[in-house]
C-alpha cells in the first residue's frame, strides 16, 4: 500500500509526523529517504513531538544513533549516512529490533538491518518549502498506518 502527502512549510511537516506518531507501536521501523536538506530530521522532530518527547531532537549524523528514552515508547534515531563506505558492527540491530520506535535516515547504507515489516517514507523536494512524502507499507501493521494517513488533512 502507498500514499502521498504534500507539505508546504516546515510546520506542516512537523504536524504530519506528529500525527503519524499517534499510531506508533513497539518495534515500528520507519525508513526516511531523501536528498540532503529534504526534511528527514525535521520529520523525526515532529515524530518525537507526537510521542511527547520534550528533549531537543538533533541529527545524529556524527553519532550515528540518538536515543530518546521516554514512556510509553522510546525513540531511536539512526543516521546511516556515515556508514556509506563501510558497514561497521555497532549493534544497531538491538535498537531496530528493540523496545521502541526506530526512524532511520539513509537506510540504503544498512539494508541488511531493515526488517521486512516497516514503513518507508520517501521525501521529494518540490520547492524550497514544499515536500512530497510518499509512504510505502511493507507488512500488515504498516498498511494500517497508511490507512490512518489517508484520513490526514494538512492544516
């Protein structure tokens, strides 16, 4: 299943991701694909807000992984960009298969760690402020998320 939505400003991207987070569940993996500056980390910020995470969310580009331990769901934010040249055993699978929600930027660099069941988000830059988010479901639980997104209205 697939569904696309367009945001026309950063606030709409944050709101979209926050809406999606309302339906998050243990073990959910979301992959984020898009060019540099397309809004992947902005999406994660909105998602964190939807999980009621109050900590400042930043890109883990140089850390590879940022953990936000909150109840009821922890958020694991992985940026695999620096793993492009060589895959390094960092124990990322423990987080991906862990007790929270995992959002992964640049998932193609760690393909072998992406579970079969996940939600893929492809971001296309339309204008300096507008983005198209194409959500693709892999697995039944991800299909349910797409169904929820079909009822979403940008404000």
